[in-house]
C-alpha cells in the first residue's frame, strides 16, 4: 500500500498541475469586473489571480494585450511556464510604479497610492500640488520624454510596472524596458468615446492596487454628479451658441461633432455650431467657413493656447471680428496651471468630467449653478 501511495502522489500532483494549466487557458469561471461605459479593458478575477485585457490601447490597434495579475502565494515555476501565453505576468498590489501621462496622476491620488509613483517622463507637466511636492522632494524622478524615456534611470529605479501611453505601439524605450523584465501595460483611456468611459479607467488602477471597491465608489460619485448636472442643464430655457478653437497657419482647428468636447457641450445643453459634423477628432476649416457660421456665437471656448485676448488678436487679426471677442465671452483652461506650467484641465479633466461639465453649465447657464466656482475654465483677460 505504501508503495502504491508513493507512486500515486506524484501522479496526482502532476495531474493537479495540468488541471491548473488548463484552467488558466480555458476557464470561463472568472468573476467579471463590472464596467458601465469603458470598452477598452476587461478584468476577470479567478481568486488567486486576475486576467487584465487591454482591448484598444490606441486607435485601430491590431491586437489586444493580456496580463496576469498575481496575488500572494503563487507557484513561481508554474507561472513562468505560462509566460508565452500572456503579454506580462506580475504581482499585485503594485509597490513602485512609473506612469507616462498626466491623466494617470489623478487616479493614483484619488486611490491614495501616489507614494508608489517613482518616475515620470516630463515632470514639469504635472500640475497637482500633492505630486509636485513629492517631485520637489526628489521622490519622483525625471525620465525625459515619453517618446524616448531615459531607460538607464528607469531601470535604476526598478519599478514593478510601467503604465505606458502610445499612439501606435512603436516605442523603442518600452521594448528595452520590457526586455529587462519590467512589465509594461498600455493605458487606452484616451481612446474611449465618452467622458464617463474615460473616467471609468480609475477602475483599471484600482485593480493594480487591490482597491477595486474604492475605485468603484469614486467612479460612482463622479458618475452621479455628472448625471445630476446633465439633468439640471436640461432645465435651461435657452441654448447659447458655441464656437471653439482658433486659427493656426490659416487653418482653424475645432472639435468634431462626435468628440468628447462636443459631447460635453451637448450634455451642458449648449448649441455647439458643429455638433452635426461626423468624427471624433478635429475639424480643419478655413477662416471664411468658420466666420460665416460663428461670427455671432454667444460663447467662444478654448481658443487654443492663447493666454489672453491681446495674444489671441496678435495671433490673427481676424479673431477680433467675432461677437464673442467683442463681448468678452471667451473662456479658456490654459490659465489654470500648476507651479511648473502643467495645465490642470489636461491632467484632471479626464478623471473628473463632472467638474468639466459643471464649468460648462456655469458658463452657458450661470443661473443654474450659482454656487459653483469655475474649476478649469476662466474668462480670457
């Protein structure tokens, strides 16, 4: 009997290993992380590990990326044998992280894990006071530019994970980092097609830090505030007409009708003059086309990066011909910046579309939000 047991135990162990392998590859028993709006990622929780899939890291991506996120007490040899099946395997919660877009900073701070950030490419673009304090104390290292990260410094920092940002996946620095054994995940929040879908990527960071419940609670508050503001805007009796963008080298760039900017204006119950144009990117028009349609627009939003009316007029004399210029109804987010020049809107606006929407409602229907102080947008001096 003892001889038989000694023979059977190794076979049972091998069988368990094979069952576990088949479960990882074929299992449909994972618990799906609920997502209401975001389409660019999914998470399945299998208890001892999670599988994170990034479906759309950049426009027209030809493949999705799958990662295994391991909890404690895992079989190192077993998971090493699975590496070829996934684009990365790493432990969570993350202890040291490098992110590459300022839009990632608010999620870390809202989840109270900003102390895990140890490096960033272009620290001057970060506007948050909390993270700027860490930068000034030498706790967050400068890594150069996103297109050419200083891999020598990054490898010295030894992060557990790099959250990358890319427009096409071609980044030699990322390839070098990955070959060194540091996993890289491409974050695709910017590809989402609605304000709340972008904001829901805080759940992506929640998974990385074992803070799913906190991330869900934060997002629910943002969603509720956004929807309440949207409902309030519907009660407005008028729809002010909206112009956006400005001239650059004889071309006027402004948001397309399906863009995030246009959606926010629609939810603010404003009449964006190019709301019926198709596409999610930018329109490129000549001055005559814009002027004929928007010369009498009530409000002019986001006139590129011009800091004041004088600069706007000096940039192109035609800018002064618009009614909104003459009536001082131009609003921009450029002046709301951090101490090193980073624009708050570009950093926080993605995570907090509720604050963006409230700003737009305050501008378009000031009678509806009397107690709201403009957070991102300010009148152009």
